[in-house]
C-alpha cells in the first residue's frame, strides 16, 4: 500500500455536483463552464491545423506564434512590454501553471499564504511541495484583511497567492488594495502568484488590477491566465504564465517534466484567434455583464439575496430566507428537489464556515438562466 500524500483529499465538489446534476437531470449551474459554443473561427482553425499535420510536440515553452500574441495582448491591454521568448510559457490550463509556479517557489518547511474562500488547487499543490498553506479568511466584504495578513507573515513565509476577479465571490481587488499588497511583498521579499484567469470578465466599467500594471510587483510575480475562460474553451486546457526571466527559468524546469508542452493545434488556433478576433477578449466584459444582469433581474422576485458581483461568471446568493440547511445540504437538496445544481461556498474554506451561500455559474445561454431562475423563484 502507498502512504497517501493527500489523505484528506477526495473527489472535488465540482465533480460530485456535476455528477448529481446529470443523475437528477438538473440544470447545472455548479461547475464553471459555458453551455454555449466557442467562436466558429477557433474550431475552423483547429480543424485546419489538425488536417495540415500540426500534430507533433510543440516547443516546450509554447508555440512562438502564441507567445507573441500573448505578449501583444499584454502590451495592448496593460501597456506592459514583455519578452515573448523568455517571460511567457504556455501551459496545459491555468491549473498546470499554478502547480508549476507553486512548486518552483515552495520548499520543504516554507509557508504560503492563501485567502479563503480559495480555489481548491492551491492548498494541495503547496502541501505536495512540502510547504504549509496558511489560510487567511477574506473579510465580510470578501476583501483582504491586511491586519491578519501582517500578523501571518513570518520568516518562513515565501509566497502569497491572490485571485482577482475572485472565484467564488465575484469580488475584485482595487488599486489601493494592490498597492497595500505590493508593500508587503516587497518589504518581506516574497513571491506572488496572481491567478488572473478571469482577467477579462469584469463589470460596471471597472479596470482589472492586473499585476501587469505594477512593475515592481511584476518583478516578483507569476501572472497566470486561462484561454478556457477567455475563449469559452474550458475543455481545451490551454493557459499561460507570465513571469520575469529568472522566475520563468525555474517555472519551466517543472513545466517540462509535468507536461513538457501543450497541444500544438490548439495553440496555433488560439494564436490565430487572438490575431484575427481580438474583440473576443475585448468584448468579454459586456458579454458576461449582460448574462449577469439577466440572471439578477430574473432572480429579483425570488427570496434569494443577491450579493454584489464585480467580476467572474459566478453569482453568490444568500438563501437564509429559504432554508436553514448547511450549504452542502442545501446545494444537494436544490439539485435533487428543484432541479438546479449549485456550489456551496463552505468547500472553499479550510475551516468550517456556514454563511448560507451558494454559487451560481452564469456562463450559460439566456434560456438556461431564465429556466433556472424560474425554478429558483419558486423556493
Ligand atoms: C480561480 C481559478 N483558477 C484556476 C482555474 C483553472 O483554470 P484552467 O481550467 O485553465 O486550468 C480556475 C477554473 O475554474 C479558476 O476558477
């Protein structure tokens, strides 16, 4: 028998809720993926490259055409010049980039700070690297509690992981908060991993406070994004990491043994897409804001309280007027008895926390959103 390195880890809630949704024929607003198609041009380009025999290994760090497009997008959107050869690595999803970056930084006995509710892959990756994940809860507005952050930093602290726009809460980091964070990272000589997979899904005219906008911070950061979110292709698992050369060298040492490289025809197709249809990412805020507003309006007559949502494609609802069940029980009950699958927020916390909150994914067609809202209005 083997000695489990992650004895407490089971099947993720995303898998179990999606399974329950399909068993019960419920509308699946649980796992975060679109139920609409990606751009036809993208499909046509994949088809083109597969037929034209671009079917062998890509360069380890990514297809040059795609790395160039990532650098171009970064320059255009954040006015930051990066070197596509030495500072960009294409990865098999943001998940791989997160794992490689965490493993590049964390040594045995090191501490890495994550903010709860936290995306589920950070903690196990830190532990597999031999480190300790220090979980700090966000405050009741889902913002960083800087006093708690200061109290938690010590000589073992190596890394802070942030995620904005934030899954699951939909909160976004402000310029002021980014500056406070930068002070801590510089003062304590830390490394930052900035999970920016929802960088283009931000609403109400807000500007995403990417680490790309903070040169001193960027010098000490891995910035991670995902074409799954940006181009509606979560199943392709193509992401990337921007980091200064010294960090990229260490990142690639891990990436090359984790996956070596990422699907060649998919990379080529995405490069063409970014070149020919930049509006695909430029118009994402309006595209998803419409969906957010549609869902929120349709839920107005319900007894669910809608929390603010400034980014991501997730809407949090407080169901305390409807039920006293725990978050997990509520999510299961809602799926089984009312035909809408959602995600409990408690699973994103390392310590038990019940706030009567559920996460609804609105990366769905309007009909799907309307139909789910009708069911939720009956609660
Ligand atoms: C915050 C966050 N980080 C990372 C990922 C993983 O992205 P990918 O599918 O590109 O691996 C997700 C996907 O849901 C996410 O929500």
